[in-house]
């Protein structure tokens, strides 16, 4: 059956050109020049997708989306908008638009977005994404569906690579700074793989005590060591058939690396204290914010394990490399903060939006999310202002002191300064440093900081 597209645009010449172009590519296309006409067309016939301009003579694209939602129409909507109206595009996506495209329209880009939207629509309802828990856990949680793809070139390249590698069985190494969303990338790889119906098990390699590493990965039998009061399945067995995600894999001890390499090579494991081996079938995704090749040169990471886990490398760009996406991410995090804090903040005023766009974000998406959450809590009006943002972002109380870990030569000093500035509060110190708490604990241990 031919897929039907409704074009909603009051530029008759443009709409006719687009209709002709899409018709030649196998679509049945109808046009409407106003929201009223679009409602009539949608009410009279079924459409696979709606392609709507933002500005229309009677109402706007937002009104059309709201009407479609009220009528429980599930056809995906792609909004066409100018770059200057990016905030309206974000609002449309919050109301359910599948995507947006900037005018003047790039035909090839538009065709790609249409096909992606139709493909996703055909596959709905989506499978819930897995949630992260403790050291080695499985099972997805609905709230992990909350994510948004960036739109800049760096973001598009990342998600294009994810879509390419996900259906394969290749081991993937996800490389990126702290706070860039490496586990989110691992979850997307799993969800778009042939193993999506099987478990996704995340292991925090930095949180595993040396003496319990074998048990965490391979399990143990009752009585195999002091404290083994019952049989336990390890991460490999829990992930059997699915995906095993090793976060901060560079933190593994050399002994554990040897054990891990053998398990990956043999595809068999032996639980601690067991007399027999268990066959396992897992897809491995590992993540690190370290330079593993430098670790190999130092002799702290095995080269053979590195090549085993690195069939394909995905580099997650830092937020400072995705500045065009900052308004999109900030608005997305604002939605989350509004729900969590039961607030009704509309958006950011021009001063706050400018401050967010100008800041370097050493803590990346995690830092942006925390900043937006804090600002949402403090905001007293409809919009977040500069006064609501953290001082390290606005710099309003004089030159802001930078604690970000950019220079390995002074890393220990920066950590000690941040701890002092935070009054010993490790969570606050981690925020100042732009890293998560577990990474701070690992670095404190490395430098012997109590």
C-alpha cells in the first residue's frame, strides 16, 4: 500500500514542488494551505505522515499538533521551520512532533527524515530501554525512554554510527568525557540490535572491589568463600543472549583483565567454586573516559583485551563540540525538571539562553542537566533568568574559579581544591570538577586523598 503524506504549507509554489518531488519517490501526496484545511483533510482520510510548516495563515503548527493529539491521531509529524524559530520547533517536539527540518529544505535530508519517521512509526510501540542499577543489574525501566538526539553535525554523525553498528554483533568501545552519556549510547546499541529482547546488564568497573571481581563477573556457588551464603549468577550469565556493558573499563585490575579476556575468547565462564564451566553468548559494549592506548603503553591495560573489546570505536562528542544542541538539550532537561519538581517553567529568557550557549560545560550533559534542575527550582517567574543559573555558569560574582580536570599534571591539586571549596562534600566537589561521584572516588584513591 502506498504511503500517504499530507503537506501543510501556505506557499503554494513550494508545496506543489514538494508534492511533485515526493510523488516521484513513491508517495501519495495531498496538500493543505491552512490548519483548517489540514484538519479537514486529516478528518476525511488516513495519512502516514504530516509535513507541516510552522507559520500558517490561520494558526500555527503547534495548534495543528495540539488538535491531532486531542483527536488521538498517531501519524508522525515533521515540522518545517526557519533557524530563527528553533524554540518553536522544540515546543513542537514536546507536543509530539517526530522531527523538524530547517528551511530552505534540503530534499535529501527531508527524504531521510521522512523514511526514518515512517520506519519508527511502523515499529511502535517501542520497547522500553534498560535502566542502570548498582554494580551489575538488568531489566529495563520505562523512564529510561527519556532521551533526545541532538541535531548538529557531530550529534548526527554519532547517531548515524550507532544505527550502523547496532545490528551487528561487533564489540563496541564507547569513548568520551565524563557526563557525555556513554551508557545512553550503550543502551541505544542494545535496543537497536537483534538482542533487544534479551537482557542489558551494566557493570560499573570502578565500583567492583578487587577481591569480588571474579564473583561479580562470573558468579559463585554457595560456600565458595566467606560470605557466599548462596549461589549467585554473575554479570556474564545474567547477560546471556543479550548485551554486557562495562562502564569505565579502564578501572579493571590487571588480574581481572586476564580473567575477562579468557571469558571473551572462550565464551565460557566458571563461577567461583564451581566444578564446571557455563557457555555464554554476550555482545560486549565497553566505555571509558581514559586513553586506553596510553594505559597500554604504561602497562596498566592489556593490549590483547583492548583489541578484543574494540572492534568498533564510537566517540561521544563533548557538549562544547555540540553548541548548536545546547538549547535543545536545555529545553529537554527543563521538561524533566518541571515534571520532577512539579513546576510550570515555560523556558529561558534571552539572558539565560545566552549564558547557557556561551559556557564551556566541562561536566557535559550531566552538568547541564544539574544546572537546569537547580535553576528550575529557584525560578520564581515563568522563565529562567540569569539570576537563577549557577554562578560558575554566569560568572556574576567575579571571575569563576575553574576546577575542571583538563590538565593531568595538576589533577590532584584541582581535586584537593574542589574538595576544600565544597567543605569536604564529595558530591558537590564532583559537580565542581565536572565528573560523577564514582570517578571522583576512583581518582581520590589513585592520589591517596582521604
